[in-house]
C-alpha cells in the first residue's frame, strides 16, 4: 500500500488555516460561497463574484507572526 504524500489536501489546508487571522470566518464565507454557486438566483454571477472576492480577502488576512529574536554577534577581537 502506498504511503500518503507529504502534501495531502488536509495537511495543506491545515497549514493554510493556522496562518489565517480569522479561520472560522473564512470557512463560513467559503461554505456560503459554495452553497451560493449551487442555488439559482435572480442576477446571475453578481453574488458569486462578491462572495468570491470576500473569500479571497479573508484568505489574504494573515496572522501577525512574532519577529525572530535578534542575536548579537561579538565582533570584538580577543584581548591578548
């Protein structure tokens, strides 16, 4: 039996979701967008475009990552 590859869909989605600022809101809007694609509406594609843009916007909001700690380099020559 073949081993699953390192980049499975659930692993990639998990890594992406951990970096988002609002992961639950992104998931909610994504589900609404997918439902909206299936349900017929009066003005075709108007709300699909808006939900798609909102999903992309929420996906672009990333959590602020803490800065890496600075290490001081000792450049003083040894005394001697």
